[in-house]
């Protein structure tokens, strides 16, 4: 006998895909839908299939739907009103649909004695979460009536399970996208808005600065979660359904291709959605399969679906969201679209730090921080941020690239900054300078392969031999936490797409080799029991700082585009891992404030966007807005790719990147246009190899 499944909202976006899957499984499927959001054409694949029965009914009317549940074994409840703005305008309508409708379906299911009831909940119940990735146990903080009514529906479903024994599973969905997503009605989900804009040749209306991230989850993966829940014996449980990753709106624009128009950030919207999916993976054995890039490709292949969709622009969006701002509260800080700062002055750095203040740990474990290489590319930014957070900072550096803290001399932060212009190969000076410090961040090294290879003996003496001096000084001064900046280049070239911290280390150069050796020293040291240590393996850093480097992938391509209006790309298909310097600083801050049990004896990758060099070049061209920037492709025999996976630092420490390659390019452009980059292609202060050749350090 063929089993029956009933899908409410089965003519809608997700529901129709679920119907496809159930019919494929051999079910007779009953669809209840009032077509307020759904479309019959979504079910056109089964137009003549006798195993599909469609009824145009409103699920909130119990007497109209009760008869259709007889003989049904599985119920999937997806029917709901799902837009934010109209839920603010018409809360009673939403309550009737999403709460009364759910109770009606629950009661009909109970009376029919169905075997399984799967409720479609929403991750919007978390509001603006306190933790990322967000687990099912997170606080419930709905920000608008839609989120509230979906959560109330979930409570009803679980209550019917508890009181009446109805086998209920609730799936909290995160940012579902895919073919058939809704094309009509009010202003809504980003994919539908963007695809209609692309067809119309209009710029994408990006909320805020576009760095906000979403856990975009492809619809077929979501359908498999429904099937897994229905086939399991689990009941009265809640599961997050997400991709296990999160992507910025800027990244979505990159993949879709087009110009951007910025609109104000909206109150009540989180900067990030990111599901902790460990529970569903463990209990139901479910895992997503479709990558974000492949999902977007499928959307573009089906873009004609949106040819008759409403096309939104700045004005129509402003009109549509008036009541959103009215009822959810506004202020100038929320509505401003952040600008990237050139970061050359301390005031600009303060602005950028304040942008991060809401998502970085506030509890300080240490007071005084010792930073080797603190006047370097990352260090010059990090020191400023730590001073702003009222740390005392000791910078120990040779200052080979000039004075980078002169702007601090006449500020209140100068009293908290100690600068020591010395060599890390001097052990006694290290011991003396480190006195009174609580933590060490070891950044100093001869950085990048060409600079190291210029004088391998010098490179070894600084990058490896001096490491023993620094560790000895740390031990003698009872340093509590030691943070070592290794490199993601330690993995060498890997074929796998997700190179995690567990992969074998196969360094290809002397520079990388000694990074590996220093890691080994830390791991094998027998006398560091009292000292906490952690290793970070950064991706290639990008963006503007006071001690600028223009010999790094994104920065190189940007300066060539700015100066020559031409980017020469050798090969182009090679992958490179990248991280914005602002995010790199945030990682070091997080490693200073994370509890011991989270970081001690741990190694973390630190990256964000793994992109082909060709993709990076196109981002540079697009962000600079220079139509005449030429991309010249040159064949190369070196097609090595490097890529890393940074899930561990997200899952263990909750670190979420906030700044992108686009932001880095903008910061470099702004600095260049303000005259803060002098002779960028030739100035040795911006190029490590040129500076090392110039000073002939011994």
C-alpha cells in the first residue's frame, strides 16, 4: 500500500521541492495551499501524476482541512506567511496564519493519528544571537511579529507532542535559497531582490556595507533534512538546518556580478546568521552537500524565473520599509552606511575599532602585552586596537620600515605604549624588556619567501634561532599566554578543498619550513606547563595599515590597478586564501581574551575568502570603479593553489570574519587618493625584498 504524505504550503518555494522528493520516494502526496505565496506552476512537473492531490484551502480553517488528513502517515507543515514588513503592518493576519494555522494542522494530525509531524520553524527566533555558530539552546529573542508567530507555532507543535504524544520534530531553517523562491509580493529575501535587479540591469541594493553574513542554505539540502527527520524515530526535538558556513552579501554580489547601491542598515537584523548544525549531523546524520558557489550558479541558470518579478530600487525599498524603521526603532548609528577608513590617523583607527566593539570579547584576562614585530604590517594596526581597549603594550621591533606610531605621541594612549627598538636575537634584552608583561604575541620574522631567500642564514637566525630566545624570556618572566604567528603556507600544496588544521605539514620553502619547526618547538617543549600557548596560521593578509605592505596578493593587484590602470595576472586559476587585516587583528584580540580551555595547546587557521587570483583581480577592478583597468593574462608554469578551512576557529571560539577583500581594496584606494601611499610600485618601505636589499641587515 502506498503511504500518504501531506504537505501544507506544498505549492510554495520549499514545499514544492519537498513534494518533488516525496513523489520520487513513491509517496502519494496531498498538498494544501491557498496560493497566497505558492504557485501552481511550481508543481507542474506532476501535472498528470495521480499520486499528487492539490486542494486550495486555508489551513487556519480546521473544518476545511480535517478530512484530508485521513490515512496520512507523514505531515510536513510549511504553510505560513513569511515576510517581515507585512508582519509588522498586519500582526493579526500573521497570528491567524502562523499560530492558528499551525494549531489547526496539529489537531487534524492528532485526530488522524499520523506517524510523524515535521514543523517548519525559523532561525529568526534567535533574533540577534549572542553566540556563533548559534546552537538550538541559544536565547529566543524574536525581533518582529513574523519571528514571534513562527516561534509560537513551534511551541504549539512541541506542546501537542508533550500532551498528546504526537511525534513532532521542528526544523529551524536558516536563509534558504534556490530555484522557485518567491517572485511576487512585498520586499523580501535578498536572492529574489538581486536576481530581478540583475535582469533589469540595475545595481544590487546592498543593506549597510554588505559585510553582514548569512547562512545561505540550498533548498535541496533543506529538503533532505525534512526527509531525514521524517524517516527517523526522533521526536519532540528541535534541529537547526544550515549550511555550516556563512557568506557576506558582498560575496553574493561577487558571484552574481554587478554594481552595488547601498541602502541603510535596518534595525532588528543581525550582522550574522550562522547555524550550529552539530546536533542534526550527529542525531540524524544529515549534512549539506551544495556549496554556496554551486548554489548561486544554479540560481543564475534559472534566472528567467524572476523575469516578471517586482524590481526594487532605493526609493521603493525605502517606502516599503518605513514601518520597519518606525516600529523597530532607528537611530543615526544604526542607519549610517559605514565607510572604510584610510586608517592612517589614530582617530580613524578608533572609528574602525568601535565598529567591532559589539562582537569582540569584553573580558580582559591580561593587562600588559609584549608584541614582537609590533611595528610591522599587522602589528601596527593591532597595537592601536589594543591601546584603544586600554591594554598596556610593549612593542619590540627593529623598526626597519620607519616610525609608525608618531600619531600616538600626543594622545592619551602614549602613556600605555612602550617602544623598544632592538633585535630579537638579543636574549638578555628580551628578558629585560619583557618584565611585567602578561602575554606575548610573537609576530616578528623575515616575512615572505623572497626576503628569506635573499639571505637564508639571516632568515634562520631571526625566524628560528631567535625563537628559543623569545621562549626563554617568556619562561623567565612567567608569561601566562604565548601566541605564535605561524603561516598557512606550512601546508604546502593540497588537492583537497578544505585544508584543516589536522592536515599534514609539507612546507615548500625555507620560510615555511622554519615556521613548522617553531611550531614543533612549542609542542615538544617539556617545561611550558604553566604557560598557555596557541598557534595561529594566518591566510594572506590584505588592506591598508600604517606600515603598509604592497607585496601581498590583494595589495599588489590593487596598487598596479591604481597606478598603471592595468593588472598583470600570471595564470589566474590558482587559489589563494585571504583575510582582511582588520579581521586578523580581531583574531589576535580573541586569542588574548578566550578562556584557557578553549585555546591552550591549540592550532587555528585564520582565513576568510579562498579565491582564484583571477577572481581577486576582477574584484579589484570592480571595487576601484575604473572601467579602463585592463586585465592582462600571462601564461605561467606555476599553477600551485593554496587554500585553507577556518571552521575550527569559528566553531571553537565563535570567530566570524567581518571584513572582506572588497573592504581591503577600498581602504587602499582611499589611502592612495589621499596621498598616503607614496610611489607605491617602487618605494622599498612597501616591499620587503626591496627594503632588505637596501639595508643589508646582518
